[in-house]
C-alpha cells in the first residue's frame, strides 16, 4: 500500500509530525505500507519562517509552497 502524507514540515523537523507519522514509518514498512512525504515547506522556508522580519521573502516562499502543494495534488490518485 502506498500512502501519501501531506505534512506541514520537511522530514524530521516538526515534533508533532514525528510523533504522529514518522515514528510509525518503520513498523508500517514491515506491514507493506510505503509512506511518501510531501511537506508544505522546504529548506528555504523552514530557515526563515520563524525569524523576525523578512516579510517579503516569507510571502514569496509561502506562495511558492502553495503552488508546489497545488501541483502535488495531481499525485493523489497514485496513492
């Protein structure tokens, strides 16, 4: 079984995501479940999102992330 995980953050960066999904991946893999992660943010957005200022850069990176997520929605049927 293939599972598409639409997650907020890149792998191993979000405690909530690690607790709810990532920690179960090894066990699920033994049961035949393959998880593909599609995070909303990327390295660039993750580096600036919680820093003060840089509003224009944040807006640009968030718009790029929204476009990436919209393009990625075409993948859903394969999972």
